[in-house]
C-alpha cells in the first residue's frame, strides 16, 4: 500500500527571545493504514495521537527545535514508544523547551527515513535554525519544509539562532533544485510548489529579511 500524507492543524504559542505569539502549526503524518511517521509534534499530543489512531508510530521527526514544533513530542513519544529525531545542531534550542529530555536519535544530511512505503530524505537546511531540516520524498512528489520555505518566501530569520544569508543558501541550493512540481508542505499556512516559489528568489534577497 502506497504511503499517503495527512495534515493535522494544532494551535498554541511560539516563544523565543522573550516574546510569545499565537500560532497554528501543520503537523504532517506520512504513512499507510498500519504505520505512520509524524513530522513536527506541535502543541497537542492528544490531537496527534487521535490522528495516528491504532497505527504504529514509527518516528517523530522534528524539522527544527522551536518550541511550537516540538512541544508535544515527548508526550507523544511516551504514549506511543516512538523515537524522536532531531538534527544535533538544534539541541541548544531543544533544551530551552525540554531541558530534562533529549531527543532519541540524530538526523543527518542525506539520511533516509523509511516507513510505510515512504522514503524521506533528510536535507539539512540551516538558516531559520541551525539544525533545520527538510524531508524530501520523490515518490510522493513532496518536500516537508518546516519553517525554511513558505508560500511567499523564506522562514523568519530575525531571532536568535537564525541567519538570513544562510537560509537563502539553503533554499537556493537544496530546495529550488528539486523538480518544479514538488509540493512544498510547510510548517504553517498553505501548501505551495517549488515551481511557484523559485522565480521569487531574487525578490527575497532584495528584501533581505
């Protein structure tokens, strides 16, 4: 059975550098009727667990360690026995939210996470956060970009641990090189495609933020 993509939207708050904002997050599930991977366990472990249902949760993959993307990860892992994956470069951010519970495994650029017919290739895309990653599955024709690329431009780089030139390099070299029809499944907001965003790179650079 081929893997499919499901979305759960959860709501909560993002906090960093002394500020707090209300946010809605996209939680992505990739799998079939028997097994599933969760990408970004945001805010609400109960809602995510309900979406997983009686399927085996093969892993919780964090695109980066801002609190709104990882807040529910330990509770979901405890409930399901799933492994939490994070890029090691985001461990300082992770520990701001979960000082007493480290991730279980480290993501590495080029690694492939397999589950339920999906093959998610890890692309290290720093800029929004040092350990930010995207997950590309050519079979699904989709890339899960977390907060690296949105409909309309790059993720924010105005706060700690972020850097605008770095996110531009990541998007140019790692994402815009993917096939134009690749669906861009984001950490917040609407889905777009690589082809829809690629023509605007120079505009983003000119804006410089």
